[in-house]
C-alpha cells in the first residue's frame, strides 16, 4: 500500500525533518503515528498524500513510484486517499451535508445515493441536526467531525488522519476511533497521527514513532508498548 525507502526531507534548506525513513504499510493495516510537536508527523502524512516531494529517497503508493507519475495521473491516485487535515479545510460556502458530499459528487455518484448515505454518516458522528449548517456557525469539534465524515464517505483505500481527535472530548474521540476501525474492517488501510496517548493506549494497534527525524516501530501488546529500534516495517495489526 505504502513504502518509504530512505526518505530524507527538509524545507528550503531548513532543519532536517525526516532522515533515512524507511517503512511499509501493508493493505488493511491500522497504525498510529506518534511523536512530539514538530516531530514531522504532518510532513510524513503530506508526503503520503502527494502534498510534497522528498529531497531524496523513494516513495511508492499503491505499488507505484510517485516520483515517476505524470501530472495527469496524480489526481486519480489522490482520489484513493482520504485525508483528515488538522485545519479541517472545509469549504465555507457549503453546508455540512454538501462538504461531506463533495468527494462523492466529484466521483459522479448519483444524487439519490448521496442524499441517503451522507445524512446517515453525519448522524453517526453526532451531527444529524446540523446538515444545513455552514462551517462558520459550528464549533471546532463539530467542524472536525465534518472533515472526518468527508474523508471517509467514499471508503478510500488509504485513510490518513492528522490529529483527528484534537478538538473533541474523549467520548467523541473514542466514537471516531470506532468509525476508523469499522472502515479498516472493510479493507481501508488507516494511519492516524496523534499525540493523544490515552487514545493510543486504549486501542491495541501498533504505532510508528517519530523522534529526532527518525522513525521506529512500537508494537502494542495488551495496552503496553515495546520499542523496536531501527527502520520501521509496519505489518498488519
């Protein structure tokens, strides 16, 4: 699904963000991505959804070398990836329903199916009473849930979430993690970047951990963690 080989990343001659990062995400796996503030979690996700290119190294997505993609091929590959951005990126002039429906409309989904499935998903994340609300009228936590619903509505092959529980209480956070797990059971590969240790410990999934620009794998075992040194190769959970 995803393979990084000796990836090195920095922005415009700034400090090194990723150094010699190598790992794989197998199809159908579920992993957390952890690390302190500024450790490079968002940059790693950005590389995975083709929002940036590494200084050196190889990234393969769906078994394709992304550096060799033609410009015309990139949108098709991106449509297989659902992304929950830390800053939500909702369209301010669209209602909650229309923001979530956007990926389906771009894909040409029938409007009858959109009107059936989008309200159902918004109800699941606790927003059934806000279908027509504009983002500016909603709280940060409500906007975050809309962003999550938009990312998962098309059942992407790969789901990347950057701090998806950062603006909600623990009760909603657990509910959202259950949603990600249900999507994972249907075949979606999931990677969640978070600093919420209580959530990570509550769900028994392995993690990738960034520290000092390097990546290690931490295998979860009954709520505990065992650090594994060296390049991370993430296997199915």
